[in-house]
């Protein structure tokens, strides 16, 4: 049997000439959607002879898949580009060409800026144009100068991108929805990812089946507004996320499912009921609320109140009592007063989060919030963040401690740091370490949780579970 590595050319049925081996280094920032896109782009470049390597040194092509969400994320890209210029110059002195490509949300938002600040970049490609990468790379081989491709084409990129086919781990990402029509005051995503698009159900199911065939046991459905999913069903009707999840739960070999990121406005009763009715749906919900103040939520254009969020949380907890709640918060949005911040602290205190991500507001050029009055001084933003994070930390510790003694099914994802130890993920998404053989990787294993640490759990194996159901003690 011949090895079918990542450089295997697409076999069109006739003899294929193997292109020369080229080394590709991909660096990914930002959300899981970028992780998913980086995997697809790597697969897309394989037929051109590009095989992935871990470090940028000696790479024939470096692809930066970037994030524009906060100022710091963007600045990191430019500092990496500075280092890459030196590498490109050193390689050129040895007669070796290097292609430098910038993809992702910085590419989309700042294509012209990249061209001006980093003229050694060979191509800039926005998230809706990744299927054009091979053509752009082929042209770069012919040294055609800087290429920019950041259109929002009419055809969806999903129809044109390769499907997942390489070896996967036990957890796989699957993008089902992309883009955002909500235009929160502070956010660049509607500008960088374009309008909301949902993939058809049949395409999602086919991809899920393929992912399971190459080893996935857990699939995380991705979308900037994943719970706004409205894909065309095989029956011609429009399916919501709840119906899609129910269909995916039937995929043989798939043990569990989750989805992110959701918006409170789209958290409908059918989806909440899915948390009660679908054993494969993990008891984990990431539902960003951003603020606990109605005044700030209005300034943010979120389209919901703090009480709307409380009502959703109550319903979700009633449907799935052991649900782990997660959220995102921004402190220091323009106009946020001390009283507004107190309202956020109160909401957090009442809700109880298993984990949460919190940020100081970062001004993004071109977004409505950047022009709003009442910008909060940076020192005030930082102080509020510190206070919020201390509370969230206590809640995370309390949640982890509450898991001790529970019996549950975990998914073994790999080996751990110490010999004889394996790493797993709990139904509530905490990393779990336990003693066990590496042969369990990719399997659901029933464990008892024995201890809690700040960011993980320790557990003991009770016996293999073939059911794939999570069970809370
Ligand atoms: N679609 C998701 C958010 C994607 S961005 C949603 O609607 O919730 C991930 C998180 O980054 C957001 O939830 C928000 O908390 C944070 N974020 C976005 N823009 C930001 C900004 N300008 N400054 C600080 N944090 C921001
Ligand atoms: Fe950004 Fe708001 Fe859309 Fe989320 S819902 S991606 S925060 S604009
Ligand atoms: Fe960042 Fe773009 Fe994702 S801005 S968070 S990479 S959608």
C-alpha cells in the first residue's frame, strides 16, 4: 500500500504527475472558524505539492490566517510580518523563493493597509475567496506581483472548497453557518465575514459522515451565529439548528455534538428543547451576553435585554439541569457607567458561569461604537475587567469543584504529559486527565471525577461506555 500523505495529488482517475514537495507553514489566530478554514486551505494546497510543517523556518510558503476582532490581534499580524520579511530576504540570498500569504479577517478588513505596510506580502485573501488560493499561488510561482482577493462572490465558498478528508482527531469542527447580519456596535465580523449564509443540511450531514469515517467522535458545529442556522433541508423546507442537530445525532459512530457561537436572540424553544431531548447534545452552551446593563446592550445594538438573557438561562437550566453555561463579556463599551458595570456583575453573580471570556472594549475603526460618545478611559476598562475576571474565576472554580464525585462519559482525545496518563474532555468541556492506555484514544469512557483544578479535572476510569450518552450523577 502506498502512503497517502497530505501531498497526494487529487487523483482524477488517470496517471498523475506528482508535483515537487513544498513546505507550507500555516499560523492561525482568532476563532474556531479560522482553525477550520486553515485545515481546509491546507487541503486545498496539497495538490500543488504543499505539505504542512510546524515552524515557519524553511517554509516555501507561509500563510497567516488572521483575526481582526481586537486591536491587539491585528497588531500581532504586523509584527509577524516583520519577522517574515527577514526570513524571506535570507532565503532569497540563497536563491530560494518564499510566498507570504495573509488570509482571514485582517486580510479582509485591511488588504490595502497590508500592501502599504508590508509590500513583501505576495497575496491577501479574504475569507470568502479561499477557493481561489490555488490559482493565486500558481500565479505567484510565476511572480505576478501582489495579489488581493477580498470579494464576496455570489457562489458560496463551501461549494468550492475541498471537504475534510485527512486524518482527524476525536474532536472535529464543522462550519455550518458563516457571516453575521447583526451589526453589534463594537464588532468587525459583519464586515470581515459578510452576510449570514447557512450550508444546506445534506452538505453538513455528508461532511459529518466523512469526519466520523476518519475518526471524529465529537463534532462541534461552527458559525458566527450558529443558532441562527437556517439551511435548506432535503425536504425543501428551511431547517433550524435544532432540527439539524437531531439529524446529526443519527449519524452512526458520532458520540456527541455541540455548537458555537450563539446569540441570545436566536435561542428559540426548539433549540432549548433539543438540550432536553438529544442525549448526544453536550450539556454545554456558549451564549455571549456582553453586558448586564440594558442601556449598554441598547448602545451595543444587541437586540435583547438582560432579563431576556435571564429568561433563556432559566429555560435552558430547566431543560438540562446539568448544563455548563459559558459567555463572553465586554467591559468599558462607550457610555458604560459604573452603574452599568455593576449590572453586569449582578447578572454574572446570579447566573453562575462554568467558564467565560471577558475583554476590555477595543475600538475598531469603522464600527459604530468607535464614533459613540463616552469612551471609557483605558485604566477604568482594565480595573473593571480585573474585577469581573475575579468573579468569573471564582465561578469557574466552584463549577469545577461541583463536578467532583460525578460519574460521566468523557471522550479520550490523546495522551497526556505523564506516561500512563491520557487526556479527555468532559461533557462540560473541561480537560480531564486520567490513567489509562493510549488504546482508548477516540473512545468514550465512563469515569468518576476525583478532583478539580483551575482548568481541568482528574478522573478514574469505571469501564468503557459504548452508548455515547453523557450522564450526570
Ligand atoms: N458571534 C459571536 C462573537 C464573535 S467575536 C457573538 O455574537 O457573540 C467573540 C467575542 O469577542 C465577542 O463575543 C465579544 O465579547 C468580543 N469582541 C468582539 N468585538 C470586540 C471589541 N471591539 N472589543 C472587545 N471585545 C470584542
Ligand atoms: Fe459580532 Fe454581534 Fe455578529 Fe456576534 S452577533 S459576530 S458580536 S456583530
Ligand atoms: Fe477573529 Fe474573524 Fe474569527 S475577526 S474572531 S477570526 S471571525
